């Protein structure tokens, strides 16, 4: 593999902002995402809103300067453990870079940051039919006992 670099996003860096927007939009277009591009309003507001949201933490993977993937994360809190939690909200790798270990490298970087930040756990959600489940299971993510379900209500 060519030179892989993973950086914590700097929202004052236009290249970082464009990378987050490009990969997140490509993820939205994928059948595992929305199956369509992000709406124009979302595309025009995403970076500003992420940069102002107080618990945002984004990592960007570059291979030889070309954006290869992102992990958009947010800190939360566990009342059962009285400690921070890092939620990986989006983990996406550009199609032309898949299968090269970039997802695992992004997970490793997020895990290191979580440990350094004294988080008690890392969480993520994944569709049942998403092939990335294999990566998450290999990386040590479990479904828990009893199994938990992520639910949502659109507002």
C-alpha cells in the first residue's frame, strides 16, 4: 500500500473540510448509506455544523495525499460507567480504496483517541446487511447480551 496518513480533522483546513464532505457524501450515495447524495442543504451546512458541535471528532485517511476515508465521531457519556464514550457515527472508505486496511486503521486511530480521552467504550451502529460487520467483529465489536437495537424517530 502507498503511504497512509490518518489525521484528526482541522476544520480551519479547507482540504480537510472538503475531504470530510466528499467521503461523507460518497457514503450517503452508497446503498449502505442513503442510496442518494446528501441533500443540498446538508452539503452546504455540514462542515459548519460539525465544526461548531462541541463533541465532534473526525479522522481523515489520506493515501499519498488523496482522500481515502473518514471516521466521523462524537463523544457521549455513559451514566452506567460515569465516563465518556466515543461513538463512531460514520466510518466510510472511498470505493477505490476498499479492502486495503483503511477502515481498520481508522478504527485503530479512533480507539487510541478514545483511550487517551479516558472513554469507557467505543460504539457504532451497522446495518445487518453491511459487509463492514466482518471488520467490526474482527476488531472486537460485539452485539452484547442481551442484543441491543438502535432505534430512531425522525423529527
